[in-house]
C-alpha cells in the first residue's frame, strides 16, 4: 500500500510560513501531480513527504503508518530529482544499483532488480556505458531506474523533465505514464508545466502560496474550476476574464458585459445582483455571428500554429480577449473580428474569485 495522507501540515522557515495547514490524501496507486506558480510550495511539500524537509506541525502518513518523525531511508519512498545526479565514473548498471550495494543486498538480488529496471526502461543494451555516452533522455531513465530498484511504496518526481528539450519531454511523459501503468505504484510528481499535469495525472493538486486551491481529476479542474486562480492557471492560453453585471431570477442567470453584449443561461444561482466576472476559455469561443449574443474586437496579434490560429483581440471596454480558431482561418491585424460564446461554455466568478457557475460542456 502506498497511500499518502497529510493532516494539518505546515512548514516554517524562520518566520515565513511556506506550507499552511494543508490537508491532502493521495490514494494507493494514484498518479498525483503538484502544480502551481514558482514559490507556491510544491517542491517543499514533496521534500517534506520524502523526509528531506522537516514538518513544522501536522502529521504525515504513508501506507497507514505515521512517518512524521521518520528519516528519509525509513519512509519507503524513492525520489527522482531535477538533476540526474549520476556518478560519471560508474556504468549505467552501477548507477542504477548503487543504493542496493550500499545497503548490502545480495549480489543475485542486485542483479535481478537491475535487470528488471533496465528492461522496463529500455536500458538493457546500455548497462556498460558511462553517463557521458548517454543522451539526456537516457540519463533521465537511469535516474528513474535507480529509484525503481528500491521497490518503494511511493515514487517522488521533482520536475524531472525540465532539463530536456520539448520533443524529448513529450516522449518521456509517455514513458513515465507507461511505467506507472505497468508497476501501479503511487507516484507524486511536481511540475510547473500544466501540460505535463493534464496529460499524466490521475489527480492534480493546484497549489498557491502554500495552500491547496483545488484537487481533482484533470478534466474536473479544467471544466469546473473552484475559483478564478485555478481557472486561470489550468489551460493554455489561459482563460479570458471579462467584467460584467450579473443577476439571477426566474430560473435564469443573465450577465451584461462591460465590453457590450449579454450572456444568459437557463440556470439560477444563489447570488446577490452586482459586479461579477465572466470566464471564457479561448478554445470555447467561436469566430462568427450566432443567435444569443455576438461580440467583436479589434485584432491586435495573431499566431498561426498550423493546426490552429490564436487570435488576440482588443474589446470595446479595453479588455483583451484570446480565442483559438481553425488553422485555416486568415485574419489581418487591425480588422474587426466577430465571435460568439456557446451558452454552456462560460463561467461566472464573484468579486472574491469564487466560482458561482461553471460551464457544463460535459453534460
């Protein structure tokens, strides 16, 4: 069992509190990804689980056992760092099984575990090479192999792909996800790249200033963000936020936008009438007119990406708006572009940033 539970956990560095009374549970066999902006505490939290940072207050359980005061070696975790940290004078095999040799495992056990890890990571033919003879992706596999041979209850990954180029990151994402499916061990993965989080995770934990803003499946966070911070952080490009005045009555919610036009949905919510913020994802707006509300803006920037075209507009009230269009769309800077928003595609946030209404495209 590799379930992890954090109860009222906090971390102080002097007077600075970087993790704040945090509660979180990660199920056995789950692939959980911590994401958030720089300085949000995601790497610190991972290091606390590993035992590399002390827990100031609170309790940590791994596999049902209290690990709060247990040292790193006794926690049943294995960590893969951002830096490969391989010994340059050792072969691939020696790097992989170094920890087992230091703890006195029998030679036949070391050989068996090394061969198993190498087979999983397609390193069989590279076991006699030195790190200098490997590519970046192969070095990262060796670092992962060093963790696999320990047969841990929980794998911990601290931004392991950040040193790789873009195409290799895509390949390694697939390989780590495949490894998780094969061995079924709990994995906790830290990244600043939300694309990695969306494509790899069973559960995403969005952190901000040492607190959990929301935890859930990738699609739950994408379609039903709990607040404006999560809505803006998940998705690329980020969600558009437009000011407006909202009211809800007679089973309907209506928002008059400051940029002109109205959005309306047959769904009532408990709210006071007043200023609100509408959230619209770039990929959910549609170029062209439609019944029920059409908006327009002046094109200020365009990105032709082949499969899609990203348009940046300046709206009547000075707000900016980004929308994704088909890759065949052609547009000229300075022209007026009309677009519409499907009824089920927009979100509504109160002045405190709490989601009052989410889009229901999944219904």
